[in-house]
C-alpha cells in the first residue's frame, strides 16, 4: 500500500532543475493522454515530500523521480524553493 506523508509541496520541474546536481528517474513518467513520453516538460508538476524525495504523485514511496538526499539538496530546497515542513499540532 502506498505511503501518504503528512506534507508535500508541488513545484514545476523547471524550478527543481535549478539544482546543480539534479537528475530525473524518467521511469516515473506517466503521460495523462496515453501518449509515449520519455522526459518531463519544464511545466510539469512534481511533488517535494517532507523527507526531501521528489515524486510524480502525492505518495512518498511511489513514482520516485529524485532521491539523492544530500545536505546540498536540503539547502537548495530550503533557500531557493523556500520549502519548509509546517509544524502540526495534535488536536486534543
């Protein structure tokens, strides 16, 4: 069963490609119009998960596009993309 995280944020591929060491696992591509597609377009949307993995969908462990989690990647996400996981308070 797919794992749904507590938080993810959508970004355009062109934003993620600004990272110098960016690479894409194109096996995670799913064309919505049933045409063959072998690369992401700059305006496609990917999801940055709370664990800094990038997916082509909202689930943390499916359709993984990028999972090279380094200090440089985290720094890029925080400073360039302004990515921050909100603090969730538990309800009483």
